[in-house]
């Protein structure tokens, strides 16, 4: 499935444990999709992402983490190492998925879809670094793209507006 998927919920993904999945279980929720890495200067954002998730999950926010090793090899671990790191270092409870590529010919269809729906600075599509964030409304529309420089706490207003909006 390419970036022409009819819905973000149709795109196949793989859970961190290797299980095949889609984003269909998150239909009707606000999604914050982030490419993450454990050895990045922005890795501390895991704390803020977890805080957003815990604060807003009962109202319908789900943070989805997608490890990526495309930026200076900053996510070298396998699935078990990623799981251990996230759990022990940041007490991550939001859903994590299998490592994937966000750029290039091998970019995952989810990221092709996200980049097509929300372009970056000056209309670029490429992901510039780890911890780029995409905000998706309850209807599955990509409504925001935020750079790695954007701290998770800065998304609170946008997230609260989406959570308050009718589905």
C-alpha cells in the first residue's frame, strides 16, 4: 500500500513485538505519530510524549512511536532493546511499533502518507530528524506537522482543540 491509501487506518504497520497490525484500532481518537530514537539529542522528548499521553489518553489521545535508525544510526537496537530502553528509562506506556524508514525509496507507506498529507518547512516532504511529529484528528486527517525542535508540551493547545472537537 502506497501513499495513495484511502485512509490512514488502512496502512499496514508492525507492532514492536512483530505482530502485523493497522491503525484501525485507533479510529476515532486523536493520534500523535512520532519517529523516535534512543540515542538522539531529542530522546528526552520521550518524557514529554509520555506526559501528553498520560494526561490526555482518557479523552482520546494516543501517542504512537515509530523507531527510526535513518539519522546517524541513532536507533541501533533491536525490538527488545528498544522496548527495554523505553520502559526502563522513560516508563513509556504508549504504543510502540517496529523500526521503520521515514525517508527514501524504502520509506514506510505510513510515512509516505503522512509526508504527502502535511508537508514540512517550505513545502518539503522529507523528515529532517528524529522526533518529527504528526497530529491526526479523530477522522483520520493529518492536521499538523511539527519539527523535532518542537517540544511535546507545545502541542497541548492543538491537542486539546482536537479532543474538544466533535468526531
